C-alpha cells in the first residue's frame, strides 16, 4: 500500500518551524542589544518608516544608553522644502490647476498657508494614492489642468515616470508633474559625518541595489540595510552594533529577501529614460548637487514648471520650527520648544509633525513614554 502525506499537516509544521525560527532570531538579537557594553554607537535611521516601526515595536525601550538612535533625512514629505508647497499653492490658486497629491502633503505648511487652507479659498486639491490615479483623473476631466505633486525617493519615482509614460500613450495633454523627487546617495554623503553608521532604507535599495552602500563602506562609512518587521529591525541593529565593535568600516545587507546587489534594473531603466539628475533643495540641509530628478527635455510638456512658467519661490519656514535640525540628527523632536505645545499632529508647525513617516510625529505618538 502506497503511503501518502497530509499537506495541511506538513504546511502547518513548516509554518510552526518558521515562526519558531523567527522567535529564536528575535530573542538572540534582543540578547545582543540588551547586553551591549561596547563604545557609544550613534545610528541614523535614514528612513522615517524605520523610526516609526522601531518605536511601535518597542525596540527603543530595550536599547542601552550606549546605542543612540537619531533621525535622518529619509522622510520625503519632511525634506520637501517650503518653496515647493508655495509653488503648488500658486498653481492651484493662480493658474486654476487641479492639484493631485498624496495625503500627507495637504497639511504641510508653506510660507503663508498650506494646501488645506488654499482648498478653503477655492483651490482644487485632490488626494490620490498613486500618480496613475492623477493621470486617470486628467483623462476623465480633459477641461482641467491636472498637476501631480511628485515627491519621494527612488522607491516612488518609477511610478511617477509610469504615469507620464501612460499620459504619452493615451495622448493626455492636460497632465503634468511638479517634481521634487530626490535620490539618497547625496544625502548619505551630506550626513555621513553626523553618525557612526547608517540604518539604510530597505525599500530604496530594493530599487538601487547596494552599490552605494558598498562604496561608502570602502570610504569608511558603515551601515546595514534593514527591513521593516520586528525581526528584521532587531537583527539589523544587532548586526550593526556587533560589527561596530570590531572597529572597521562595514556594510551588511540584512534584507536579502528583498534587496539584491543590482536592485531593480527595470525600474532604473525606466527612470533613466525619462528623468535626469538636477540640484535639489532638502529641508534643513540645503542644496545637494545632483540629488534631485527632473523630467528630460523629451518629456518637458509634462513638467509643470515649464508648462506654467512657475516663478522661483524660495519659501520661508516658521522660525519656531526645528525640523531641519531634527532631519540632520542634531536634536530630538522633544528638544524643540514648540513640540507637543504649539506643534501637534492636529496643528503642525513643521512637516516632521505632519508626515506619517515624520520623526516628530513618531515621538509624539510613541516617544513620550520613554
């Protein structure tokens, strides 16, 4: 008689084994971190999602004082300069454009107002989930000029390019991008003297690959690439402090299931075909050469600045806001005198309190019980 097996039982056993392995990894990483007794180690959480998840998972509470976590410039909404918000408001109020944007940007303060207050003055501001939603809206409303606020890093830039390509294919002529797309290598260079090592954002390097991290390690800048679950973050931090004690520069990819050395060649090719590097302003940091991405001349009809001849706008941040220093790891959000008082998620003074990836938002939600 031929014996079979129960697939349900086998799958259940495999699931149990995986869960057990994850639990063992978590416990081992926690042990390494809680028992760490090495030199002071300053780790920059480049990614705002890492900041929120480290808080949410309670990881900060188990770290000894020698391990210091600081915020970095990895929240795209947070590093978008005030002048960009002013440009968007100008397009909506002066040119009558329908501004399509991700939700976080609506409440970010400009020099005098936010898109939310401009909406109260009659501006057409529409929240969308993807750039393709904005392109679709433009196709369905040919009498409106539709501008998508294209912010983000290497992770989201390909989707903006896809929207422009779709508009080209569909013959849509009432759609454009107001770009503030940024790339991370320049920010790493700008921030490398502010930290002992980087906690690199896994989703960015899923697109770019690990080449820049390896190059920085050769130049003496250490870091680990991390995922976003408790297990992945604990493992990355444990690896980071273990290697840090060795006293030599290093890079470790702790997110190999997603991040490959060459990243996503298809996404890289799409962006290279439609965009080119440009100098870009980062809130709190200033202009970083070649750290931005703008549409190439072949796509200029989809560039809102060219299409509407947008005037240059420097923008002025509220002088009480310390977001710039928070984004450089120079101070904790709680050290800002308006944090939790004049500046709250309901009434934000700066972008870091608005964004779901912002450091001030994370400290407001989770950090007051530390």
